[in-house]
C-alpha cells in the first residue's frame, strides 16, 4: 500500500515536472542581431520568449549563411539538445527542411518560406497591407507630396510594400508621388546613401526604405532635414530624433512564445502562419515628436481598419502606365503578395 | 531638369569617388613598387570597421578616421611580410588578405552594428547648376583628396624616393645594384597604401554611410585596382577615373530617382560596363606604362 502510494506520488510529481520540462531552442540569424533591422527584430522576439517562459533556454548563432553551413550549425544545436529550431532567414529553408525530415523528434519553424511538414512550420508578417498605414502617415506629413523609396531588390513582396505605401499616401493626397530607387543589393551602403541623396535632390521630403538595415537612409534624411519612415525594427527611431514619423516593425514575441509552448505541450503541428497588425505580429513604431495628434489618430485608425481586414489591393487599381492592374471586383489575397510585377499609379520607377 | 540632374550627379560622384581615389592612390604606390595587392577591399573593410568602432566609442569621428588609417597599415602588415620578405605569390597573398579582411572586419564591427556613429563634420557647397537642392558635402577627407593626389604624384615623380621606388618596380635587380634598398622601399609603399585603403574605408563609414554593415564597401576595393590600371599608374589620372566611376554609379541612381524609363537592373550594371569598356583601350598603352616587375617576387640577392 505504501509502495503504491509512493508510485502514485512519483507519477504525479513526474507529470508536474513534465509541465516545466526545460526546452532548448536553437535560433540562427543571417546577420548580426543588433542591426536596427530584420535580425534585431528576431532577436527581440527571442529575448521576450525567454522572459515569458523560464523553462526555455536558447542557443543562438549569428551570421549563419544561407548555405549547407546552416545545416551543420543547426545539427550541432540539435546534438546539444535543441528540440525547437528557429531558422530566421529565407534561404535557410531547404536546409532546415532536410534536417526536419531526418529529425522527426525536433520541431522547426522558418521565416518567410512555403515548405510545411508535421514538424516544420513557416511564419511571417503580412507586411504589404500594413504598409498602407505608413503611406497614410507620409501622405499627411509630406508638404511636397513626394516621397522617396530606397529598395534593395524589387522582388514581388517589396513591390507590394511600395504599392501599399503609395495607395495609402494617395488616399490622403490624390497627387502623391513616390519615387523608387533600386540599389541592387540588400546592404550596399554607399549606393543606399547615394540613392537617398538622389531622392532628396528630386524633391522628396519623406524617405523610406526596404533594405536590411534602415540606418543609412534614415540618417541621411535626418541630416538633410527631411522626414523618415522606418521598416523592420521599431527601434530605428533613435537614429532620427527630429524627422522620424513612424515605422513598421516585426514583433515576433507572441508567435515565438506560442510555438515554444506548443512544442513543450506536444501539440505543435506545422502550418503556414501569416499574421499582421491584427495579431500584432506587425506593430507600428512609436510616432516621432514631429507628428501632430490628428495625424497620429488618422494613422492609428488606418492601422485598426487594416487589423479588421481592410486590404488596399482591391480593384480598380491602375498601374503607373495607366493600364488597369486590378479591375473592378478583382482583389489580391495574402497568398498573392509575392506576385506584384507592377507599380501603382503615381510611382516613378520600373519593376524590371 | 537636365542641369539639376547633372549637378546632382556631379555632387554624388564626389561622395562616391573619394573612397575610390584614396584606395586607388594607395594601390598606385604599391604597384609602382612592383607589388599588386588584390586585398584592397579587405583592408578597406577593416579600416571602416575600426573607424566605426573608435568613432562610436570615443564620440570623435576624427579619432575614428585615424583608427581607420592605423588599422589599414596593421591589416596590410602580414601581406607585406609575405610578399616583400618571403617572396610569396602576390595574387594568392592578396586574396588571403581579402578574406582575412572580410572576417576581421565582421568581428571588429560586430558590437557596433546599429551603433550611433558620429559622422565626419562637413560643409555643404551648393552646386551652381540647376534648381535642385544638390550640394557637395565636403568633409575633411574630401577636402584632402586633391592635395593628396598632388602629393602622391609629387612623391612618385618629383622626389628621389619616388625615383628609387619606380626603379624597384621596373627592375629590382638593377635598382639593387644602384644602391636602392628594395625591402625598405616596398615596405614604405605598402604602409602608405595600407593607410590610404584604411582611410578609404573610414570615408565610406564616417563620410557616406554613417553606420557599420558587413561588406559595406560593396566591391569598391576591386574597382580601385581596375582604376589604377585605367589611370596608367598616374595619380592625376586616378582622380579623373575615380570621378568618372563615381559619376557612373551616381548617374544611374539619379536617373532612377528622376524617373528615366530604363530597367533598374540594366542601370545597376552601368558602372561595371563602363569599367570593362574602358580597360581594353588602356590595354596597349597600359602594358607599356605598367611597372615591368609588377607581380613578380624578387629572387635576387641582397
């Protein structure tokens, strides 16, 4: 009888401890984690997850290239006991996926891809619709009605961001013009600087960008006394105390925390997760001091509208050659966001 | 409109051309002494990283600039030892230096990614053309660029030191027989070259980008090497070449901003097409102008 009681007690204790069974999470970054950009946002998410879940310990590796090297680093993390791997750059996908196949006991999540298996999920922010709110901010703040957009490489997702920005700006100012300069790389700082200057020379009084780190473009805008809007990490505000309007940042903490909890509870199932302002995977950065209250209200209202399901990509929309890109009744959904090959009316630039 | 574009392009070509000129002037000295260094890009990156690190830590961009110069010399030292004292293959040693520079700069710069970097103070000189807001931003390194080119030209062509240096680059055995200290001259040339490459990187970081990012020099070290050949190992021609390449790069970005209807991908190729298009025409004359012993390890006795 006594023995039985002990066994039951032990089982109970076991199950209680099982609840708090420690989980080791391995995270790989493509770059350095404090870049005021993409990697910084990922790192902030990981830190918040660690804080929320004391049972989680984290192994991290920065500057992991999108090559077979990443597979070796992830393998090493698994052999050190990692049961959840977060591969945070697009090109890590196939390597994480091949490891997921050979390690069914380990869960993988990957940022921005499409592959899915039972132990392999994909996550990303639905940035395109959210950029509309930044366009509204630019439309209100720009006196000249001209914005400049420094883009790394004009892939469909980037073009979608630019289009939403322009559509948002035009919703405020029907004559708004956005000029786009493509630098051809995600981190060529000399070209980003020259592009930012060129856009200001052409009369833009708001600059924004889609490159790895917004630091150069924002600082040039600040030095030349014009407004800037950031993207990737909301912390970039520190670079432009005078001209900062707002920005769009990733907030990975809720998703990462939820995923770690699911893995610990054994309920994880790989799926495609694309969330936006509504689920707070994307957040607007704090407004700069220069932004008056009515503008803040308008931008916040737009963000709330987007969170409620509003999409700017609903016909009729004309492209910048005057042809209809979307006709009345046509719309683009979240799954189409990589397919943009046209610029909306009022954008100066060419996709190809 | 057109003049505005021209003015803005000229202004931007100064910013983009300055780092090219520093690196090209350094490489000119080295090559005149018979040593080709393919690692310029790596040295520039180390200079940029150290400039950011020191400028950010001390708050002084000028200290950062000095750090870039010193770092350039230090980073070039192993290369200099290998090719001057050990007669190692210059191409292989240069490539090793390149990759060493990639790694070292990433390591040094890592804590300073995203750090606030105080930029080099500058004055804006408004372009006298067009109606745009285009202005040349003149900082210390921009202001010093032309005098520096003059100094390098004078050192090479107007001093006994330059004469000896060129003799070593043309025919080290004869130079030795004439009493030149080859080893010392080559070390001196490579030290100055390292310093100038480091300053080139410092200008990218503190004068143009105001931040540190890995590989931020974007291949400019290689363009500088091409420039040296294009400029026929002449310091004044290097100024023209640096401005021309800077203008090609600036023009394509200005044209995009101005809304010219050409593919951005095509325009991004323009500066490199220009380089490729110009090099064949410098080829024949270039071969005559090239230091005769360029790239050859010294096998004589000392």
